[in-house]
C-alpha cells in the first residue's frame, strides 16, 4: 500500500485467515491495497481494495432507536438527496443474523463499505441516528478528515455478554 510491502504468515489451518498491521498514515488517501497470498499448492491469489481512506471510525450500535433507517425520518428526502456532498463519509452496516454460538466473522452484511450517496444513505440498513451523527461530526471538523460509520443495532437486545 502506498508503495510499501508488508509480509505476514497465516498461522491457521485455513489459509484465508491472516492479519497485518499497517503503519500510521499521515495522508488520508485514497489508497489502493493489494493483498497477495501464496497458496499451499504454489499458486498465488490476489485481491485489490481501492479508494481506501484513513480517518476516524465510529461504531453506531443500540436498540430500535438506533436502528431506524434514514428513509423513515422527517425530511428524509432532503437528507438522502444531500448525501453526495459527503464523499469522505463512508458507511457499513451489519445485517441482522443470529447464531447460537460465538462467531469470528459477520454472518451477513446489510451494506458493504460505501461512499455516502443517495443510494447508500437511502438504504434500509443505514441508521438515521448514525448518519446524522457522522455527518454532523464531519461538518464540525476543521480538517474534514474521513469518517467511517459502522452500524450494528438490533431492537430489544442488550449489549451485555
């Protein structure tokens, strides 16, 4: 990424699970990240992630009040229409999936990482509270650094373990 090469090893029997720690970036991006993995059969597998930004990430979690979609709020059409003015605000939402055992990965994604737009903000998975919170934080920042919003809420649930 950004001309740097990082190396890591998979310490799992599942070759698709790995991690790497990136250096802190003084620039926000956009960056491209290419991950190449050597498989046990000698072949290589690569994936490319594009338009990566570095900034602040906020977790929006809670019950039904956090889960209410932007499309259900007062003046939603104005909010949705103006979403394209915030390309440095990125959105992600987990879908509501249940499991009887702890999981290492999300069971479903409601909205994959997306640039704020009328389509992504108007999505049924985009929380009104989360979007308004993130937009207002972004508007209040002097440096207009990127903001990532992760929405995970489910009405009537507790956060206790």
